[in-house]
C-alpha cells in the first residue's frame, strides 16, 4: 500500500547529512534536531512538531521512550544509498498513524509486523 501522505521526520544528530539531503530531494519534510539534546528532549520536540524521530541510536527502542511518541525509526548504519532505499520503501508502505507509539528497527529486510511494541 502506498502512503498518501508522508510523515514528517526529525533527524537525530547522528544521521548523516547526505541521508537527510537525499530524503529532502525525495520530497520528505525532514529537519535536524539541535545537537546535544537528550533522548527525552528529542522525543518531546518530535511530538510537539508531529514528527517521527529517525536515528541510528538503539536506545530509542526502549518502550518508555517511544510509547507516547509519533514513532521512532532506527536505521542501521549502511551506505547512504542503502539507507535511503530502506527508509523510502518503508515510509511508502505506512501511514503516519501506523507509526504512532511504535519503534521500528529497520534493516535490509523488514516487515510491518516487526515493529516493537509493549
């Protein structure tokens, strides 16, 4: 199922600038979070702006962090082209509401059934 509306994204400081720029070129509303913010601060900003947090940081897979969020996507560190492909394919298959309160650990192979929930 192709997504009718792309979710807005917040990039953690650990995401590569080339990845963020590639997503912008593909029409995604993505912006970087300010450097040095704590995990709870990042999620608060994402929540207040209605954005899904995108990061490489596995700490965000802890349920107490993502349960009340707009969603968290944890990407593996791969070549930029591979990360773009994985993320774009994933986001084209989901609606923003399907991401809420969930964390997704993406890899080269993924399934919507592999979301991490309480």
